[in-house]
C-alpha cells in the first residue's frame, strides 16, 4: 500500500490532525490535505490524490453533526457504511441505481477491522460504529434531521463529504475509511453555541481519539 491520504474539510480539522501526526512522528507516512467543504470539493480532491499522487488509501476525518438517538457531542463515529441523504432521482428510480452505486458504500474491510481492534472490537463509550450520511447542507434543525432519520433511521452522523469520497474510492477501487467527531447534535437549544463550544472546549480531547487509529495504521504499514 502506498501513502495514506487523510482528508479534512476545514483548516480547524486539518490543524488537529497535523498536530497528531507530529506527535507520532508520522508525517512522512501520510498525505494530509484540506479538500474544502461539500461533495464536489471532496470528490475533486479525492480524485486528484488517487490519479496524481497514487495514494494507497484515503481516510476522511473531521467533525459532523450527530443523531442524538445514538451519539453525543465529543463522540467519534467510525463509518461502517455511508450513503447520500440528499439525492432524489424520481419516484420510479432508486438513487443508488441511478448513480451506479450500491445502496450503502462500505469502507475497506481491513481498515475497518484495524479501527475495531483499536476500540476492542465493538467501540467504546465515546466511539461508535455506524452509518454516516452525506448531503450538501449543514444540518441545523430537528426538522432537517428528522427528514434524514425518516430515510435512514439508524444514521449516526451527518456530514458534507464522506459519501462523495467513498463514491470516488469505490469507482477507483481504492480503500477508504471515515472517522468523524460529533461537534453538534442538530435540534438542541442553542445549537450554534454548542458547535462553537466544541471547538473552544472539546476539540483537542475529541481528536485525541483519532491518535489510536493512526497508531494502528502506522504499525501495519
């Protein structure tokens, strides 16, 4: 396997991962890249990394909105499946057929197995394995989250990049894994303050969980 690319959407996320890589002395084993926010930006960057940089795998990380039925702020969600929540191709067409994809895109079994081994097999109190859904919107209200839950009742987190990166990796047959820290739970009172407080108070501690996954990947290289 070649170098592993780590993709984040925002500078805040990139800084957190860069700090972890420096602590581990592993900067030369990974390519850290900020792709920008949204599906198109994520897909473009993932394609460039595969075609131009010949990466052996892509890990998508950063923050995400959480489904409060399953997670709380500060938890880490590791995707065991991912799907788009905002694609509609008409009543007669299933969006995954229209896109030439399976209904759920699966992470690389080897990378997922390493992540599970790090967490004792089934996760921990603040690490959950579950469905991450992607759409081109920052979900802020319980109404928006309810629409996603109606379609995907077991969704654990929502973001704006994971499924697009998975889509590209599936097309190019490149292993991928997505790990997301829950920065907010849409629908709560003072939602904006919750998101801001995450970055002010919880981000350092939450991203520290990522270190255990990175350590495992480094040992396997």
